[in-house]
C-alpha cells in the first residue's frame, strides 16, 4: 500500500499542469505573489482530479489560511475562478471552478456600436450580474459623463465594489467623482479621478455620510475646522499643518469645551513667555480656565523636583490620551464590523468563552484534561479560521478590529516589557 502511494506521487509529479498564457501575461504580473502560488497549486490539484482544502494549501505553502481565503476572493473578482456553494447560507464551504480564460476573453460575441456591452463583457460574471441593476447602470453612465471619457472594466469593478462592499450610496459615489473633477489636472483622466474618488468614498462612508447633503455639511464644517487649526498654529508661530494628535486636542477645545476661536487665541498668547510654545501648554491653560482657574499656570517658583513630577505627570497624561484614542478607534472599527457582519460578533463571544474554558480546564488538574484541552484548542482554531474567512470575505483585514497604538513597542505606556523607558518617552517629554 505504501509503495503504491509513492508511485502515485511520483506519477503526479511527472505530469504537467497547463497554464494559459493570458494568466501569465495579463493576470500574474499584477497579482500578489502569494495569490499566484495559491492559484497554481490548486490548479495542479484540479487538473490531477484531486481535492485539496484551504488548510492543506495553507500548510503546503507555509502561509496563513486567511491569506488563502483572500486569494480566492481576489481571483474571483478578477474572473479567474468561480465559487460554488452547496449551501448558500454556509459561506465557509465552497468548491472552486477554474475558468477557461481564453474562452472568457476571446470567445464572446461583441455587438458593434454598443460600448456598454463591450465593457461589461470583460467583467467577471458576478460583477456583470450586478450591473443589471438600473441604479448601478445609471451611476456608471453618470461617471462617464463627469469624466468625459469611457470607463474601463477595472473602474466599473471599483464603483460596484464601493456600493456593494462598503455600503456607499450611488449619489455619494457620483458626488465623489464630481469633487475629484474640480482639479484641472484630473479632468479627463479617469484613473486619477478614480484613485481620488476611492479615498473620498471610503472616508465619507466610514463617517456614515450616505447623502450629498450630509457630505456637503461635513465639508463645510471641515473647511471651518481646518481654518481654526491654521489660526491656532499660526498664533504659536508654526507655519505648517496640524498633526493628527494636535487636531484631536483642538477638537476637544471646540467640541467638548465649546470654546470659540477668540478664547483659544487668547490662551495661545500665554505661550509668549515660554521657550517652546506648544499645543499641550495651551491645552493645560484652556482646561484650567474651564475649571475656573484664570491664573492658568503663571509659572515661576517651585523646586526642580516638583517641576520634574509635573513633567512626568504631563507625559503620562499624553500616553493616557493616546491609549484612549487608540482604544476608541478600535471600538469604532469593531462596531462597524459587528453591524455589517453580525456573525463575527457571535464568533468573538464564542472565542472568548472557549478561551476561558481552556484556562479553566488547564487549572482543573483533571485526569482527562490533556486530551480535552487539545480538542478544545482545535475547536478554538476552527472558530478563528471561520472569523478570518468572514473578515476577508467582507473586505476587512484580519487585524482590522485590533488596537493600533501610536507606539507599537510600549503600546503607549512609555515602558517596554523589560521595564526600561521606551524611546518615545523622551520625544513626548521634549514636547511638554
């Protein structure tokens, strides 16, 4: 039996896998390298008539299983494969069919004089089916009108993806193109307009802006806020744009403390007597005023030890704000995922419960604890794989919900794991 298995392996390795030149010339050159590996390995198994699962591919190629899942989503969007689900409700189990690229590209009958048919015929079947939707057809025609030139299948795929995957409204997508076309250097250049529109659509959709009126109100308010940032930095002698952290601090002044720009500029004047005027100093003054302390750090006096403690306290507050900001943003991303994919919320709860149960089993000391823990860990890994699949299928990165700290080394604490001060501490101290 073992000899026959070895002969079978040798026979398979001595055979050839047919790879179409269209794939090599047009698809492989622009595809991520790992996705190409997944395609080629699975194609070999398909031509040999053998089955291979995503976990097997993951082990064979020494890559995370979530990257394998991303690869199939990518190749489906490129029209190179088609997924078949035995149970439409079960998105984890599907077969993959490799599409004949020659017949897909050259075997179509094109209708003369029909530009729309020519373009949509180059799209993957799932995208072409979506374009039967009247609103999407009208949106594509409007984008062509705004751009003043025909749009390619790649642009159509982008537009459809914004509407179907990230939930942008058709009117917001069209407005993004009109906004992008305001710059003369982008007019008539559909790729440049699309790249800019992509950033706008994602940003506006992330903020929940799904109507033109909401976008226009946001832009008007944003222009006012940018002007406020500029005036504050100019008052501090800084001829540059505000950093993300400086914007966050100033937003607190204007939104939470409800201060007007004149009050803020008055606080900026308080920095005239210090060596390095900065936002944090103004922040301290304004918060002291908000509490009723009109002296607001008049300075002078006090020992070096007291000044050192004040600096340390100020740096710790900076770290506290950074952690709160990172955690708040992670919470917002998590809420976004849970709203769009409720199954992930259920999986997270199950993963947490399973982790707790494993810890309890390890502490129990029961005779059968070892085998039970192995089984529980395998189940936990299956749940994590299912979560990774759902994340990638819905166009989220696997780590999208993780907390992203300003400093990855100390996680915005100022102290490394070995107890030493992190290098970022000196930088924050210098800003105080």
